[in-house]
């Protein structure tokens, strides 16, 4: 993974992940998302628009974060633009678990609608 950025906007966090998300990156991603789930944050957007690959371990971290947010009555959205990543979510049927958007703005607006 080239970079992980966390931006707070009120009770919403945007976590941007860039590059190849591999098994060596999962601890950092999991730590960041777990801290947000335990915080007053009720809305998380995971921005994968700059990601080029997601390993199965990173998918597991995203699934666990989604479940954690559901338990805390929060919401988690994904942003994905890479065709292979979008296809991965479709093939694994994770597009049924996650709401996936094309832009951060679309994901942000979905919380209000």
C-alpha cells in the first residue's frame, strides 16, 4: 500500500487507501478502522479509488469493519473506480453487503438520502 489517509468531517471519516492492498497492510488498515468504530464516528467512507489490488485478507478487514459499524449502529460505504476491484466485489457478491459508489461525493451524499 502506498498510502493510508484518514480525514474527519464531523461524525464522518474518510479513509483513503492507495496502491496494492496486500497482507502486510492489513494490520494498519484494521487498526485505523477499529479505532474509528470505537470512536463516536457513525459514518465511514473507505475510498478505494486509488487502490489497484485488494488481497483476501484486506477484504476480510473491510467485512469485519462493516459488521463492526452495523453493531455500533453506524454505516460504512466504499468508493471503487478500478474495474478489477469493482468486478471482485461483484464476483464475490460483496456488492450485496457494501454500498459501493464511484466517487467520495456520491458516498457522502448517500448518508443523507
